[in-house]
């Protein structure tokens, strides 16, 4: 992979802070640009910790942070009228982050990698001539040594020239994007020794798991809070094996100074609409 060709867009909120440092470390060797679109509210409408975000912006000056406004009246990337709490509302905000990030990719970039902050890369890869790649992952549940016996898809790599608002705003998110793309593509992409990605979605403290299910885009789908204390995989129902941990997020110590910084840019739905119109006119 030629580093100058690739930008990585990370989905992130402050509930995921313990993963951020390792995520950035994992993708930095093959990313010439790292973009983190972050909403000024969680996706249940509660305000983000803007003071904490300012410290995060200061810690990672090499990252392009794009802060986008939450609105229950206007939405990003679609004329559809969405109602807060309705099916599709939460997924729309996940998609909105990717859409917002895509408008800030540098002109020379040829490929864009979409990943969640708890998806940690352990190595680089060769794109060859694929239109899209979905990367197989080691999936962990509750503990860093509790690994699923299957390797589900995670991060999505797409040729930048294929990205459109219609592609990015998909009710099935990255999976839906992948299936809509035509041409040469591959799922469950592996490195020479197995998956290149370690996915720690549920390796969190109990309090962090509760914060996750109360605020993420899927919070309306199930009664997550009553499932949190179960030891079985209530999310995907996988079987598991014990492994030597690649990394243990629960041992991560987050260090931030009191220095604060503003994001590279702050945007609203109207700003993104203007960017979209400008791009349509240019094309």
C-alpha cells in the first residue's frame, strides 16, 4: 500500500477514548491523512464533553478533527424526513459521520478506509486493484483474551472516486456500502497470518458498556441495558476460545494535558449541503 494514496476516517466519541491512541498508532504507518469526524452530541441527543474533546484535539495535532453539529430538525446527506427515535435514526448518524469526513479527504487520496475507533490494525496491506475491501477481524467479547472462533468483517476500504452521498447514507452502513459497490472486491480480507484487525467493541468496563448502549446509533434496537451483565455473547451469539491478548484495552491508561485546541473545522447540515452542491457543480 502506497501511504500517500490512503486516508483513514475513524468513527469516534469520547466514550471510546481508551481505544483512540492505539487506533491511531495502528493506521498511521499506511495513512497519509487521518480524519476523525466527531459529533457535538451523542446520538441519543445528549451533549458531548466538549472540554474533553478540546484536550483530545490538542493531543493529536496530526489528525484532522471535524466537529459536526447534531440537529433533530435537519439531517446530513438526505432530503428524507427522519424522526428521532424511529428505526434508521441511529444508523443515519453513524453514516453522517462518514459522510462529513469524506468531504475533507485531500485531492490526491485514492483510497479511503472507514473504521471504528475500537478496530485496531496490527499491520499494513496491499490494495492491488480492488474497488472495495472488507477486513476480517479478531472479535473480542468482554475480555481481551476471549476471541470469537470466526473472523467477521469490520473496516471498509473504498476507492475514493466511488464515494457519493447515496453510497454513504445506507441503512446497513458499511456492509450496505460494500454490497452496492460494483467491480472487484473482497470480504474477510486476511493478512499472511490471519486477520489484520482486532475489534474490541465490547471490551470495556461495565460503566463504559452502559454509556455505549445508551448513546450509540443502535441504542433503540434492543433492551441492551438488561443484557450487559450476561457472560454469553448477547450481541452476535458467537462461540469463543481463549487466546493470548494482542492488547488489553482495560489496561490502557489515558493521558491528556490541560492544553486545548479547536477542531480543524466545525460544520452544520447546511455547510455539508453547500459542499455537496459545490462538488456537483464541479463534476
